[in-house]
């Protein structure tokens, strides 16, 4: 889970607006619950994952061409 720093003070080496992970907080000797309770961090907004649309090449079906005029040349 990610958290965003909401205070002007440095939190676990990060400044306001930067993101922290649980591992960052624990490695710095902090406790997630305490930082949340003090209002120093908040849960980061979850961004939706964008799915790439795979566009397949559309092939037009082969249609026979019929000419209304059959010219076989001069006979």
C-alpha cells in the first residue's frame, strides 16, 4: 500500500506530496498506524489501471469484381 506525505515536515525522509510505501516507513523505524493517526500521511489515491486496447488489423473480405462490360477486344 502507498501513502502520501501530508505535512510540511519530513516523514521517513520524504517531503510533502511524495509517496511512501509500508516498507519505507518500517525501514525508517516508523509505524503506519501512528503516522496515520497524527495526520502526517494519508492513503494514496488509487489510480485505475489502463488496459491497452489491442487493435487488430481489419481485413476487408475479398469480393469478386464483376464488370458489366466484358471487352475481349475487337474480333
